C-alpha cells in the first residue's frame, strides 16, 4: 500500500472529526462529567454559573461548525508562526520581512527535504 | 473538566489567566521550531479532532461521564508547543461559541487541561521513550500511558487551585480523593483513545508524528532504500 500524501491524510482526518462531531456525538453519554459530578456530590455545583453561548448547545450542526471554526483558527495560527524556510522559494507574498529571520536553517531538519 | 465561572474566586482566576497567557506566549515562540509548511496543516487537524472528540462523553461510573482532554495526544502528534496552541484554540472556541467553560475560567481551563496535560503528557512520553526500545511500535503505547497519567494530574491541579481560591468551604481531602478517583477512570479512556489515534497515524505516516521522529531518524536510511520497513 502506498503511503497517503499529507493532504490526503489531513482530509481523511478532518472527515473523521466531522463524523465524530456530527454523527457519533449523538451517542455520547449525557451524564455529568467528572468535575460536574464531583461538584454535585460535594455541594458546590451551584457556585458555578454559565453565560450566553453564541452557538448554543452542542448538536450535530453546531458541532460541525465548531470543528470547522477550530480548524480554521488553529491552522491559521500554525501557518502564521511556522518556519518559512520552504516558502522562500515558492512564494514571497507573505511579507517575510515582518518576521525576525533568526537563525533560519541551522537545525538539522533538512535531511528529509 | 471544564471549570465554569464562579468555582474559583477572582484573584485566582486572574492568576491562572496570567499564567495561561504567559504559557501561550512561550508556545507561540516555541511552536516556530515545530511547524513548517508540511506540519502546519497537522496542527489544524489535531485541534479539530480534539474538539470533536471532546464532544464524545463516555460513561466511566454510574451517572458520571468523561471525555478526552487531548494534551498528550496533541504533544505527541505535533510537538508540545504547538499542542498548547491547539488546546488553547479548542478551549477558546468552546468557551465563546458553546459556553463550555466560563469566560473568567478560560485561563484556568487552559492551565489545567492545556498546560498541565501537555507538559505532563510530553514529559512522561519522553521518559518512556528513553527507557523503552527505540521502535516505532512503542510510540503509541507510550503516548497512551502518558495520556492516562496526564488526566489525574490535571484533576489534582484543580484541587490545588481550589485550595488557593475555591469559593466553597470544602474538605480538600475529600475533593482530592473524588477528583483523582474519577479522573483515573477517565484517564484510562484518554489513554486508549490516544494510543489508537497515535497508532493509526504512525501506521500510515510516521514522519508526520512529532514524537516518532527520534525513532524514525535512526532508521531513515533503511526506510528509504526498501519498500518494507523492518518490524
């Protein structure tokens, strides 16, 4: 079996995440979680308060939206802070001068390239 | 283990907020060394997967459930600094979009379920990697054990914070016993899910698993000259 490409793996993984959030979540236990249960048993559950949620409760649809929002934010952060050693050749429109070019490639990372 | 508003007093919440902010700042710096064009999409995937998996509460004892925290999983897959960024993203979205975890408790939740699980998970994983045989097949079990340990430690972290600034007058001994007890059970689920998730990526693309790289580097030449990797 050929090894899947990075893109294939990420897309497959994302599909799994969407199915977990959109479908499998219907079968999740609705019992209180560990901390909530302990807070009930020890009489301090009522000291906690909740606030208005922008999306409401977890459901199939809101879960899928949540997965996509988390994906976008986390990938955005990851691309913003990543090393640009390879980007230098392919594209320079990311204004490489706005990030400090501290010791760009003294790490022995390139053996895989 | 999402802490709502009101469990901890204001000074403690401000304190955990500051600690969490500093930790995220350090992670933003450190993640630079872990992320490149190839691994950045993995960070997005890991965060999305952990968010989805945190929706899946599994029963652990009568009337009690638990879900994956994911710090150890993320650390092994994408590295500890990137892992904290992934976890913080998850808690931020849960807090704002779903009111899962309080707004004033966001720092507390990042500290307990992000910083603690990542640091404990990664430390235990590296420790196990040092003593176990340097084989690819050891990566997933080591990740699972690290994940298991990280959950009760996070629970103990909550008890410590409660000792500092809990808003109710409780017996801390009883609180600690109850918290650690139930979270050892949740930790078993955490360990199983983590081992399965890490194991499935190690099986197809071990080069994308941050924690597998030290093992992989040792056999790089063998892998590249043959189609079949030695067991």
